[in-house]
């Protein structure tokens, strides 16, 4: 979903979050990106008691929106500067599974992914490595799996992750992490590979 301010002054834009979710969540499934392995898509009318991951592409900001926002029909509010645009990616939160939220590598927040594998105590992300790029990947790691002290590898070498949010999903807080990555674009075996394991 994209919001734009076409005026010559800063303004605050307010959009019904319930209206956004009714359309955008189902549109993601038809985009061709590997969405089935990235986030589960709810069926029309299905309740998502866990809320939503919302990632702002241009500003690289994450926010968790609780399910109550839909029930209360509260709006999504964003201040935009003159002629500024923001792209939001809205994905259902699953408290039990690792999820790919997005990145600042490609505006689609999914097209940059060659594959995404999640097991109980391991996440493996293969990013497309056909050209050089630098940025960060944002992941949700479920609570109770000891991911807070997980080892991180990027491009086959030691890497790091920064915890940017702790959404209260499930029995324990989950973690939303930012993992910096530099893709060389050489097509080498580990180029663009992120692994997180406990």
C-alpha cells in the first residue's frame, strides 16, 4: 500500500486500517513473490487475533498493529512531508512461526528473496545475488525459542542482528530483528545467505 502527499506542505494522512487489510493482504498472494513461504495469508473473514506486521519501505520502520485496531476501526496515521511517498507492507502476524517481514533492498519486500526456510530453531534466507546491493532484512522470530541469543551468519561469515521490536504475540514476546547484509553480486554460494540458529 502506498500513501502520497502531493501538497506543498507537510500533512498527516489517515487511512482506515480495516479497509487496507481487507484488500492488501490478499493482493500479496497474487504478486508472484514467494509469499507462501514468507507469510501465511488469511482467508476472507478469517480472524487474525495476533495482529499485523507493518513495514514502511522508504523509512525502514517497523510497527506491530494489534488485532484490536481492526475491531476498534482505528486508522493508520502517517505524517508525510511535502511531495513525500511511503510504501507500507502489511502482513498477518503468526506468533508460532518465523516470518520474513521485508527489507530495504527491494520495494516489493519479497522479490529480493530466492528462498526462505524456517525450522523450530533455525532460519535460512537466500537473497537473490545477481547484482551488488547493501541493506537490511527484517524478520520476526517467535518467543520461547531462545532466538535472543542466536548465532547469525551473513554470506557464510559472522554477522549480527539488532532487535528492533518485541511484539507481544503468543505466550511470550516475539522478536523483530534487523540483519544488515552486503550482497557482492558475484553469484558465489554464500553470497546473500543469512542464517540464524540457536
